[in-house]
């Protein structure tokens, strides 16, 4: 649990407040475990307390105690990413991340996901250029089982790796590449930039996902060899945080990991920053409408002396409302969006500056590049001022504290600092480096890396429109260096086998069940009737406040769809007292945020703050809420950005599928309209419409407030006095709408010519929200069909067939309507086969129901999730928001748990029969209509073309 003296400012944090225990302070340890150091919390700066140990086989262990919630987070980080791959074998590190979930010698196929889901936990793995990590969050009584699982795949994986598993996961990775890179607007930009920034021998010249041809070239033994080279305990850090008993945890770690043999020695990679000798221009033609300019300059490396100055410089150039790019290009209406960021990795870093041009004839990238370079060149004369620097440092302080609100966040930081710096306490050094940044150091970084230095410029243009590129391409990456593939024979694999003094095949059972405690709530009402529901949160000195006012899309006039969102966007502009820049500057200095976001029934006004800065933050919220300037110039710019946003969304397959779903299920009602509006509706909105919407619907009547933070109701009440005095219009009402009767199943085809993947959705109208009624019960019935990784749909389409990166389904409901959705993005050549599997799985579940084993799995998985549900302020705020929005009793979570424990198999099967009959579902397909239509005709289902509203 974290706690600091609240009045401390960032600039007084330089003194060391951590306490480093020596080795003689260590408790008695299991054999083979060595104490290294212990860091306890300081009173004058953010610190993540931990104790560090090593095992004889080289495994590094970090333990962090946090008794605030009955959960643990386990992170196993291996110091291997795509930068360790050989030439011609790209994508191996990420590919192997997938293989690590396919079972090991004592853990069956797909059991890793099933066991953790059954325990009420969550899990995943990620790979980047420099490391791969595997992590799970579970109730604290499941810790021993997690250590058994992690150790089994570290030390006993290869005996369970088969050619079939290899082939399935190769297909899954290909599907992931298609979904995240090739079938996504602008999805290939960083692959092109990497090829231009780095020589072919540099490991950052390829992306973590790798090239398809490399994945096709190798076999299962290549993958085994990669594991044997890099997945030894001496190249790993095990970090555990949460409600742990240190002595017991060390005993388990020694038991399960101590016998795993050490792997080959791993040397730290040499830093490899790069330079380029001249400007490089390249062009990417894509299925887009808004051209984008992306410029890049090579800089230093992670941990370099000037890294912090470069990070700060990126914020000055393009990190917010007051940045150079925003003020000179976005604010003036020259571009849709612009910004900058410093992408820093272990071996080298890059400064990126980007600008997205408008659609149509206003997106000439040659002119745009000239404007960008003029903005950057002006920094030499302008310099960086102290006010800007102080604002940035205010955000640094707040971000450091907000980042420690979850056990997962703290564990992830400890693991990363140990992996890359061999120092889990690096947070203090990192903050010190950022505090030490001066205007001079930022200007020096600019002169050294940016000003007058060669850059790489990528023009992303609509296909066939190279006339608007920034410059004619002058750079072509040299051919890739690919050695002849030498097959790895079985006898070349030098397996490492440990000897245990226990039966590793016996899965450990959880200790006594944990007890989740519902947050203690306080509730009061302001003088004008606004309801306030809050809970005290002591783990960080922060406060999060959310107020929902009845200004949602449901109240938009006919023909003015998008008005609610446009009004919310205008609330973030200037007030009658201050410019948008002045307001942003004040918030940055405080490390606070104030934002407005429109939804279906309300607009959420959110404020986040350090507790010490809450009065000043609420003063800014008051100014923005009550005195918006509604400046005509701001309105025209915000409206143009909204119009361009519609065009951008229309390029995304997921948006097309979502909008098609709305139009098919809710045709003729306001629920069918796109939340952001259409081109026609946005063009019809005037500033007077915004002012009228604000006057009518920004009212305290019908408003609710949720507060989670280090503040009591007694402290909070006087600070909300400005809201208690607020007077406004009566709470608005809406007229119920009649939904269309969808009696005939139809396949609705949304054309996306040449798409490498097909988006498939099966959709039907559902139930409005209920916390403990039929909707909730239907979600339980769906759990084994499509509600978790080991669901029937996902195991079929992903793990068995290899058609998709992931398949699932859900039931959700709002105040008036609900829907049931099943989805997957599949290989284009597997579109028909995938749809047949969808229909077959729904038919089987609706006619045959669930098995006894599935009922037991659902009870365990859903019933034990509560330990994870209330940890962070965000999760607490979500819970409190539900209670207020739907007038739920405070014990509704207990009622749900009772339902999970007692609902019968017969009831689940009744629900399956009612809600999962495939004939009741409409079919949405987003893909290449020319090649797909004739295939789908074989199903005998009527096919209609649909063009989603834009």
C-alpha cells in the first residue's frame, strides 16, 4: 500500500527518502535463495517498496507487499524481444509468446487460460523489441498455482510443443498481423519507417510481428532452439505483488523454480543508436482518405543522459494544447491532428513528428511538410521557456503517482526497471532525471538531434494519389539479408532437464478462499438535489470525480446527430475568463485533468487531481462548466475536426461493422445513428444549436456525482458548494421508440474492396440493462459459448481452425435497448467456413445446452472475480456509477454472486434456447464483396448490400 506526505512538491523530492535494508536484515531463507536488498517506502517521494532475491540458477525475484486488496499480480519478464532475433527469422519472440500458452509437460493444451480463468483471474503476454512478459492477476489464494504454471512452462515446455500447435499458432500470428497491420488504416507506417531508419542488420529494422515469409520459412525446431537460447531462468525476472506472505512465497518459488537448470549466458546488448546521412523520402499508398505526414529523427537510447530532455522536448513540440504543432497547425485549422513523441527503446530511440492532413484537396503533404519544418525551425529562435518546463514537471509528478494505483502497475514498473537497468528502484532516478531537465538541456537536445539534421519522411497517401506526397521517394530499403535456412535437427537441441523432489504433475490447490470486501460507501445530496456517492481511497493521494449530467445523444434534435459530442468538445475550449491555452497550462502545472465526454444519455464531466490540488482543479472545472466562451472561430475548427473524424472512422472495418449493426437492429430509431454524427447532420449544426443544447441540457436536475479518492465526505462537501448552488432546466425526458421487427434472417454485406480479412458479426436485439435479471443470467449462459478465451467459439475458430486472431460474443444492455453480438475478424479465404462454424456453434448450444463441466467452470470463474473488481479508483468509480445510474441496491454484487452459485443447468439451457438460436440473428459481413458474395449465396440466406451512414 502506497502513502506519502501530501504536501510535498515535485521540486522537494530530490532528497533520498527510500530506505535500503542490508543483508543482515533478511529473514531466514529457503536453500538456494539469496537476499540482495530491500527498499521500503519513503515519506518524501513516490517509491515502490520491494525485496530482491536471486536463485542459484540466476532467476531474479522481486516481491512487493500490498495488503489493500485480496489479489496478487505475477509477472515473468524474459529479457528477449525481437531485437534478439537472427536475420531472416523475424517475429520469433512474438511467435514464441503465443506458444507459451499452449500447454507444457504437466499442463494440458489450452489449460493455462482455463485454469487462470477458472480461478477468477486475468492473464496475457506481450512482446516488444527488447523483452517478453507473461502476467496474471488472480485472487491471492491462487498464488501457488500461478507459480506452478509459470515454472512448468519455463522448465518443462518443449516436451509438449508439437508440429500441430506450431502450425495453429503460426496461423494465429498471421491473422494477428493481418488484423493489426494490413487491414487497418495506416497500419504499416512503422514497418516502413523502421526499414528506412535502420540498416538491415539492425534489429529495429523489422517489427515485432515479423515478416510472413520468415514465419513460413521455419519449423518447430527453430522455435525450440530459440526457447533454449533465451528462456533460461538467468535471463528472467519474476515479480510478484499484492497480498502475499513473503516467507511462504519464497518457499514456493524455491520449490517450483529452484530445480530449473540455468540457461546459456546472456550478455547485455550493446547500445545501437543510428544516424542517417541525408533526408530520406518514401511513400506508402493506403486505403485512406486523409493523408498523413510522419517525420523521424534518430536520437539516443533508453537511459542516455539526454533521454529525459528529449522526452520533454517532444511534449513542447507536439504534446498538448500548448504545443508548437497544435498551436501552429491544429488550432489554425491547417490539419486534422498533429503531435510529436519520443519513442525510446533499449538500443536506440527516435523522435517522431506527425501531421494528418484534411481529406479532399487540402491535404497536400509537400506544403504540409514545409509548414512542419517551419514550425520546428522556429524553435531555434524561440527556445523553451521556464513556464513550459514547470508545466511539464507538474505532469511528471502526477503521472508518477497515478501510475501506482494498481498492483499490476507497480509490478510492471519494478520488472521493467530490473530488466533494463538492473535496478528496481530506477523510478527515483527517472524522476530525478526529469527534474534535472532545464530549458538549456532541451534546447541542446534540439540542436544535437533535430535542427538541421537529416530525417526520414513518410508520406501516407490515398491509393493512386501520389501527386500529394511530400516529395518523390528517394530511398528504397536494400534487400533483406536472409541466410540459407539450415534445419535444426532433433539431436542439435540441447535440452535442459531439472530433477525435482516432488511430483510436479500434481497441480497445487488454492488455499482458503479470499473474502472480497465491497468498498465502504458514503452518500449525500447537494442542496439542489445532485446525488453524490463516494468511497475513500487511501493508496495514493489522488482524487477522481465524475459527474454525469443529462446531456446525452438521446436528447439531440432530429437531423442534428453529433450535437452532444460537439457541445462536449466545445466545453474543452476557451472560457469567458481564460483561453483554452491558459486553462491547459493551469491544469498541467497542477498535474490535473478536466474533461467532457458525451454518451447516449448523459455527458460525463471528469476531474482527476492530486488530493493537495483538488480545490484548484475544481475551480477550473467550475470555470469550464459555467462560463464556456463558445467562440465562433473555435466552433468552426472543432466542427471541421468532427467532420474529418467521420471520414476517418469510415475507414475502419470495426466501425463499419458497428454502424451496420446499429442500422440493422435499430433501423428507424435514434439508436441506429452513428454516435459521432454524419456529414450531413454535422454540417447542419450551428453554434446557436450548441448554445441551445448547453442551456437546456447542462443542468443539475438529474445529475449524479461519483467520487473515489483520498478525501472524506466532510472534506468534499464544502468543495462542491459551487455545484450545490447550480440552478438549471428541469430534468429532460425522452419518448420511447419502437424497434423494427426483424422476422427474416439476412446477410448484410458491407463492401471493403481487397480486404485481406473479413469482419463477421451475428447480431440480434437484446434486453435492456439489469443487474440481477435475465440479461445477467444470459451473460452467464454465454460464458462458455463465447465469453472467455476457452469458450467454444474461440477454441474452434482460433485454436482449432486457425481462422482468426480471436472470436467472442457478449450481451449488453442500456436503459432502453440491448443487443447480443458474436464476432470475429477472419482470414478472407476462410470467410464462408468461419460463418458456418458460427452458425453451428450457436445451433449446438441453443439445442443441446451446456455440460456439467461448463457449469462448474462458469461458477468458479465468475464467482471468484470479485477480488479483482474493486482495486483501482477507475474500477471503483465504474461500480459506483452503475449504482447511481440504475438505482441499484448497494448489495447487488452479493445478489449476483448468489445467482452465479445457484443458477441451475436447466435455467442456463432455457436461456441458451431462447437467446442463442442462430436463425434469430442477422449476419453482418465487412469484406471484399466481389469475392465473397457468391460464396455466401451457397448458404441460402438472403443477401443485401449495406452502405453504413457517413
